[in-house]
C-alpha cells in the first residue's frame, strides 16, 4: 500500500475565503482514488506566500521533511507543483530533496516529477522559474496599483494611526463601497509632537517616554497605556510628515495631515537606528540621557576600540586633621580592561573632569568658528555631481538586469528546441548555462536595491544641507543655555567619536555632516 501525504497551500486571505483549499483537497483525493493510493495525512497552509516565504520558514515543509527522513510516507501529493513554492532559486531543490530521499512527488494536474535525465532537471528548474515569474508579475501589478493609490494620496488600508481618525471620503469604489480618509485629532497630535521632541532634543528612550505619558494620564486609541512598541510605531510613521509611504512609494504632500517637520522625523529615525541592538556597539548616539555624565554613546577606548561606559564613583579620603571626606564624581571605564571582557592595553578608567573639559573647549572653538562661517555653495555642487554618478551606476545595473533576463529567456526557449531536435546545443550545456545565468541574476537582484539606496542617501544629504547648516548655527547659539540632556544630544550629533588613550590622550572626530561646513 502506497502511503500518501498531501500538501495544500493558498497565498492570500481571498483564496482562503474563496474555498481554494477545499478545491485542492477534492482534486488530490480524487486523483489518489484513481491511482489506488491511501491518503494518510494532509497538511494545510493558509495565507502562506510560496514566493515570499522560504521553505525553511514554513512549518508544513519542515514537518514533511522530518516525516520523509523517518520513512513515514511514500508519496507527496500536491494539486500543482507550485504549492511547494515559487522561489526559483530554492523550490526546485526542495522538490529534488524529497525525490532523492526516496519520496515520489506527484501533482494531481502535472503528474510525477523524476530526476533520471538532464531533461528532468531542466524541466524542474524551468517550471519554478516560470512560476516565480508569474508571482513577480502578479506582485508587480498589485504593488503598481497600490503604489499609484499611495502616490495619489489615497489611504490604502489599516488602522487609523494615533493622532488621526477616520472620516468618510465621499469616494465610492466600483464595488459600491465608500473609501475612508484621515483627519487630525488635535489632542492626540500634541502627544505625538511631544514624543518626537523628547526623543530628538533630549534623547528620551521609549521606556522613559511611556512612563512619562502614562503618569500624565495619556492613553492610546483603545484606552490602553502606552507601551514601547506603540511609541516606536509612532516614531516610525511617515504620515505625521504629511506623506503616505508604502512599498517604497511616497504620496503627494498632504498638508492637512502634516504635524511633524520632516527634518525632525529624519533625526528621530537616525536615533532609533543607532539604538538598534545590532548597531548599539558602534553607534555614536547615547542610549539614554539620564545620569550625571556629560558624555556617552560616542566615547571609545583608543587601544581596543570598545565603547566606554560612564559610572559614578566615591573616593573616601582622610584629611590632615583626621576628618573623613568622600569625593564623588564620574569616570569612564573600558569594559575590556576594567571588567576583563577582552584584551586591552589601555587604562581601565578615566576621570570625566579632564575629558569633559577638553570636549567642551573644542565645542566652543567649533561654535565660534561656525558662527563666523558663510555657507559654501560648492558643497551643494559636489553632492549634485555625486547624485548624478550614483544614478548612472543604478541605471547601468537596471539595463544589465534586463539584458540577463532576456538571455535567460532565450536559454529556456533553447531547451524546447533541443528536445525537439531543432538545436545543436546539448541539454548538459544548457543546464550549465542556465545555472550560470541564474547566479548573475541573483547577484544583480542584490546589487540593484543597494545602488538605489545609495542614490537616495546622497539625494537626502543634498536636500538636508541647508537644514544641517541651520542646525549647526542653532546649536552654537543655544548650547551654553541648554539643559544637560539637550547638551548630550547636541554632542552626540556633532561629535562622531571620542577616542580616549593612556595619559588622557584624546582624538575627537566630528560628524562629517557638520565638519564639512568648517572646511
């Protein structure tokens, strides 16, 4: 008796609601009945994209692999092979793995997949390459339409963001449904502005903000207390700047939704990114502005490169008259040296007074200089040239990608020609050529987003030059009168890194965004 396990999968909620899985189940059961097989177990995946989600992250596939290794079944039956997945660089090898593990793989619509000849291997790859192409086309159509709606300034779904509420838009869809729009809730917007200001100007973290908001009696839409993830979602939402952003698309400016300046929003993103646990060890933003230490976040040991920590200390001293006095202060310690976490040839600790004085002296010299420096227009020209060059590189990659896709298409067409004898190319040659072409396409698919990010980074820098200059001038005017928390944030933004070495040798590196204004 042939033991059969079945796998059914649908990608979207619409397919779930549309009874797509029962259709697959009915077809597979009828096929198994005709073949005289017994279905022992059925796996169902609802709302799982075979194009976006790797087999490694799909419980059903992993459970089937475990069962195959234990020889619990003989045949894996699916409605169509693309139920196994639609990732061209992965799914063909998933199917191949089951066959090589002694499991027959059948489709109720396409028959059995074997691996006895080069033709079998090629057809297996081509099938999923075509399925992946269909998924990309469908995804592209959906993204294009959603992108168009976003660019038009239409709300494309989801819950109302804190600070806004839904209102009727007056726009009726083809299905007779009225679309909703957003309008500002003034009392909530004041909380949003408070959150951004405290984050950027005084370095408040999400936990500290939640505590403050909850103590003052503020609540979310649902009446719940603020949680760190709630605050993070607020800080990352572009809607507050007057733009809808979705899938890399940005709407036209919606003035009636703007409550936060874009520059303030961008500064908040930098702080959140710097505080990410992955970047925390190398970032120059202080993780918290609480505490008496003036510096933090951007102090590193010159000997081992480890980020240094500020700690308080007490030194009891017996004076000449026999009285006991305790001196209190702050010191910066190297965790590698002081706590033996790694190798370091520097000092274990440094008193903060000398370091703080040296940093403040430098800052005052920098502020005096920037106050007397006119904005250099050649900087803008330099960035404009860089943007042009980056765009050129990006466009070249796009053209190369199109060219390689055409080559792949021709190679796939050649497989059919070889099989009917109208081509002199062997299947072995075509197999090797398709694999080589696939590697080129995968590499380009990685390089293109990176190139686009590089273009956008340079464009943002160009657009921010005036803002950076105004920030610099503003800090020079406010620094001496600013609160300690505000001073810490100014120092972290202005100074990229402070390297401390033996005998209090300091190497202070300014952030290039601001140093460029000093020449």
